[in-house]
C-alpha cells in the first residue's frame, strides 16, 4: 500500500489556489466597484467583503461535503460592472443590485425553474455578451503601452515571459511587476502613504432599488455568474470525479452574496478555472483527502482579506494605466474562451455577433446598461433567423 502524501500537500494546494485567484483578478474587482460609484474606501470594503464571504463558503462547503469545493468572486461579474459604469441612484443602487443578485442565486436553489430558464439562454449569446463586456478592459494593456510605456511595458513583458514559462503565475507576477512600478513611482515623487489606508475596514451602505440597476446590473450579473462561473464550476469538479451538491452550493453562495452586498461585495460563486488547483491529483493523490485543499483555500482567503485594504491602496497610488493593464491581462483568457464559445456554432454566429457588438458598444438606453440590451438584441436576431425552422435531429 503506497504511503500517504503529507498533509502539507493539500494545505499548500489550497493556499496556492487562493493566492493565484486573488492576485490574478483583485484589480478587476476594484475597477468594477469603482466604475459603479464606489469610493476608494467602499471599493476596499467590497474587496474585503468578498474575501470573507467566499472564505467562509469554501470552509463550510468543503468541510460539510468532504470535497475540494472552492468558491471565488465573480471576475466576469466585476468586468461587467466596469463596463456598465454608474447607474441611476449611484453606489447605493448598485448595492441594491448586488443584494438582488444574491436573492436570485438563492431563488435558483429554491426554485429549479429559474435555473432551467437561465439554461434556455443559448450559451453562444451569453458568452458573446461576456466577450463584449470584456473587450474594452482587454484593450487596456494595449492603450496603456501608449499612455504610460515606462509603467506598462515591464508589466506586459513580465506577463508574456511567464505566460510561456509558468502560465498559472503569469498574471500574479505581472501584478508583482506593477507593484515594483508603483513603489518606484512613490519613491520618485516622494508621495506619502497614509497608514490608515492599509487597515481593512467595512463600509456599510444602505441599499436602494431602481429599475435601471435591477435590469442593467443585477440581471446581467446573475446571468454571467451562473453561465460563466457556477455551471462551468460544476463541470470542472465533475471532471475530477466530484458531484457538487447544486442546491446547497447555491444556497451558500447566494447567502454569501446577499450578506456581503451592503459592505460592497458584488457576488461570489463556485470557482471555475481555479477549482482545478484544489481538485486535481496534484493537490493530493488521494481524492478523499483533497477536501482539505478546499478548507485551506477558504482559510487563505480569510487571511488575504486582512490585506485587502493594502491591495486597494496600491491600486489607488498606482501611476496612470498600470493597474488597468494588469486587469486587462487577467481577462485575456476569459475573453478568448468567451469568443470561441460565442462563434463556435455557425448557426448561432450572427446572433452572437449582434450580441457582442451591442455589449462592446457600451450604450445605455433608458438608464439600462449595454449588457442587457445585448441580450435583447441577440435573442431578437436569433428569433428572427430561426423563425419557422424546425430543430435538427
């Protein structure tokens, strides 16, 4: 009988999962929260809120079901916020939309028909909407090379080198390069750093509700979170032999989203790409012990939450274009995957293209963001093109 691997192995795998997940996309979260009206303090609070809620969710789900279930913030959802911008009612209306998103996730657990309704949205259209939302953010490294070459070139070069040598660490190390750029800038300018900025704190906001925020933020955020995070997360876990309990997972992540909303947290969900780091054999040869990696991931997120204010301060102090470049690089893989899935089926290509273009346009009509109108446009074009056609097979 082979000797069991040391317990440090799944613990380390969980810590790596959290570290890679956090450093790869925290800039996207801060960018998205700021875009919908959060002050720097409120954005830092939102980052802390999602760290705490997803940390607790990881521990609860992994411990209860003895599986390496990991939870993450909705990176595509944060990108959606960045593309949406301010809505009528400002930050408090955005907080109300986050609360509504949590309620919709909870409702998915309690009312299966809602999940079935979301599943009826063609994946090509959902992914085209996501690709259109991501496009402006993914352009940031390119425009940044012109706006601030001395600050952005080191970030892009670091990402490119490690995308070849160690893809998992490419974005985290690009962030390290950005941190060095920020440190050099602070030394050169002599700008003081207020120690109060480094202390984590919660900033509660009373939610308000508006139709524009509900339709322009909550609904697209819910759809993106379900289609780009929860459903793929289930599939990835299944590929490693784990059947994640759907209803409890939705209950925990929906409740976590709702609890974190008034503190500025936008949404948490099952991890997708990073889920493999804790669930794969590299975490532990014994599948029955990999749940420890899930618990370790959660504890690591709680620890990282203690540094959330420091990370937010780093973003606040960064020179022009540096942090947007890191955020854009973090979304390259998601953008490529979304484009591929959007145009993969030739019969769905035109509706997907219409969806993509409307989402990328950034238009807002009647106070409702482009993401919603992109879904409307895609479904309308699809309905016209498919009218009277019988399904094949």
